[in-house]
């Protein structure tokens, strides 16, 4: 048995050291069932190494000396010794058999559903997600619990962002409520004009459409609000795979270019198929979560970018959220030739025209059509873990692990989960990794979802006339020679 590290508390060798405990913690507020669901979702997303570190630190703050030995954690306190087994992720959601570790186990810590062998054993205690939450809430000092929440989940329970799966469920429930009151036809009309999603540092990628989303500076303080988000409904897993099977029944995947039962066989072919299947009218929603300015102990931020695409034209809305403060920061309209930008990150708000032949504005959804696939799914290891039925369409759950070639050396514990349609469209994906900085390390999460196919419309912003380029007839400069025109917004 290999001893990786001893926790008092600390982090196991082989992964970046996580930031130490925070100082004083504020009194914990009342926790609702909804908050519990958010905490459960964040706990279930932890990778295997982070789960072991979390369990080691959890028992360490309870007075145990803990050691990570291969797949288990050994906790000792005076004459007491416990072998704890943090159950690894079920292939990111797939119900395949979880093997029993070699050493005799006293406690199985299940972050989601416990394995069958653990529930059937009389000599093994099972601690599920509810038990973990109860331990954090009642068995620990408030400051210790707050430190663990911040270190491993990114914030206290009431400040954690709602994962995409829960938000999608909320939107579907809300839409169903509207259907009952105003009818399906009206709902369809409402959805057709929704323009949405989440911002990535003022852009999904750099101006060349390729730079990774690591270490970039934060946007300035934003100044406005935006409306609700309506992503595509979350897929419902099929029942083709059960806890008694070792491999999912995913089929041949013969209709999916570049994808086979064992994962990605040709990433370029998959990206080309994704590009083709998108069509010309769609909406792209993206979410990006990290501490503000990339400082590990800073407040958790959410940057959203919503891109509505109609042919060559598109409209981008970017928002920034910290705590209860959610503000609109930038609107970008592209008319097929030039860009028009309404920047709301400064006190002196202005609108700008940018000549398409001389300038460039990110994010560009036309570039992202293939880049999102080729950049974020280029992991050394991939696997198709589940077949899913969504309406009349079959989709496949794709898991990738390992850092893609385009990312910086400071990125660790990279994982991606994507849902791929039967003809290659990557409907949605969630990327997570650890970033190491001089101040410490933090978890970064990036999500994207495509939807509203053939139902997205794009209208010119009301302020567009303020950003129109000057013309010779108006006495201004020549539009052919101008690159940027800035005008105070009314």
C-alpha cells in the first residue's frame, strides 16, 4: 500500500495542494432543501483524488490523523483506527459496478449513490451525501465546516452556484407552469425570442478564438441586470445500463462521426459533424465559474455569455455575478460585416462601431462552432459511458480525462462530460479543472449548451443608431477609413 500523504489537514501527493483553511467564518444561515440539492450536486462533481483529500481533511478536523493510502484513507485517533473508502465518481454518472478495494473497509463514503456491495455488507458503515452534509453541519465547528466548503466546493452552501442540471430543471418546471396558464402556442413564441447565457471574462476565448480560459484578468465592475435563462431541457438517462453490468450498452454509434463505444476516434471528424448539425439559427449558452481575478480565497464569480445566432448575424449578451449582484456588462451585435459594442463596465458607458475589415471582437460564435469541440474534448482519454434518450433522439454521454494539449502546464485534474447527438452535435458539455497560481489553487468550471435550433431570432439593438459609423455626407470621417467610433450612450 502506497502512502501518499498525511493530513492534519493537507493535500495528497500527486495533485496540487489546496489552499489552507480560511480564518473566521460567519455564522451559518438557515439551509433549505434547495440548498441541500446544490451541495449534493457539487459534492458529486468532485473527482477521485479530490474526494480522498476531502475525506482526509474532514476526519482530520474531527481530531484524527489521516493518511491517504492508494484508494483509501486511514484515520487514526489514539487506539481507534478506521479505513475510509471515498467512492470514486461512477464514470461521471454512469451506473457501472464500483469495485471493492483490497483493504478491509470500515466506512464507505458515497458522494452520490453507494455501491451495492457496501449496502449489503453488515460490517461496513455507509455515509451517503446526506450523511456528509449532516456531518459538515452538526459534527464540526462552524469555522472548520466553512473552510472545507470553501476549499473543496468554492464557497459556503448558500453562495454556491446552481449547477446546469438544476437550472435546466428549474427552467423546464417554469415552462410547464406557463404552458398550463397560457397555452403551448404562446410558450413556443416566447421561447423563439429568448436571447441568453453566461460570460467568460468578457469573451469565451481570446480574439483569435483559441486561447484557453485560464489566468485572464477580470472584467471591471458591471452596472446592470439581465433577464432569466432558458437552457435546453436536461437529458434523461436511459435504463439500458444497470448496477449489475460492467459496461454500458451504448450501441455501435455508427451514425456519429469520429465517435465509437470506447470514446473519440477522430476529433476532427466529430468537430466537422458538430459544425454541420448546428445549422444557421441557434443559441449558445455558456457559464464560467472561478474565484474573482483567479485568487483562490476571493469571492466566487460567475460570468455568463448568451449568443443568439441567425445566419451571419448574432447578438451577444454578457453578464457578471458575485453573490447577489448580477449585472449586464456588455452587448455585442454583429450585422454580418461589422461589430457594434455597448460596453457597460465603465462609469462613462459608450457604444462603439468596429470595422469588420480592420477589427475583431470576441466571442465569435462562427469560430466557436468547431473550437469548443477541438479544444475542450481533446483529452488523452475518452469513453462513452451512457446512451440517453431525449425525445425522439439518442444522445451519448462522453467522458474525457487528462489535460488537453492546448492548456497551460498549471492545469491539473482536468475532466469533461459532453452529450453528443446521434449525428455528432455536441449539445452540451461541462469542463472542470484545477488551476495552480502563486497564491494557491482553485477549481475552474466552464459549461456550454446549444439550443433553440431554427427558433432563434436576432433583432438590432435599440442603441444601434448611436454606434453607426460616420459618413462623408454627415461631415464626419470616412467609414472606409475609420476603425472604431465611440459615442456616449444616451
